[in-house]
């Protein structure tokens, strides 16, 4: 193997390591968002309504979990 090849391989594995690290960081953020979604302060009106046995209501029972999930989706795209 020539010196040039070694240099190339070194850069290649360094790039792979950086890509892996970046992927891990994105994975961490996704996990953080999931925790926020499931945290007590986020009261999803739809889940509450379901928990009450899905009664007839005029109240807004829009599921707000999707707001969190759409951010997760954007991050998933960055992982590739
Ligand atoms: Zn929800």
C-alpha cells in the first residue's frame, strides 16, 4: 500500500466516524423530542378525550402529538 492510499483510508474512516457521530446526535435529539411529546406538560386533547372514553363533545380534540412527530420526521431525513 502506498503512502497516498493510507492517507486516503485515514480520511475515509475519519469521515465515517464523523458521519456516525452526527447520526448519533440526531438520534439523541429525536429521543429528546419524543420525551417532550410524552412529558406531563404536553396534554394532548385527543388522548385526554380517548382516556375519558371518547364522549360526544364540541370541544377541540385535535391531536397535538403530530406537531412533535413532524419535527422528528424532519430530523429523520437528516440522518440519511
Ligand atoms: Zn395526540
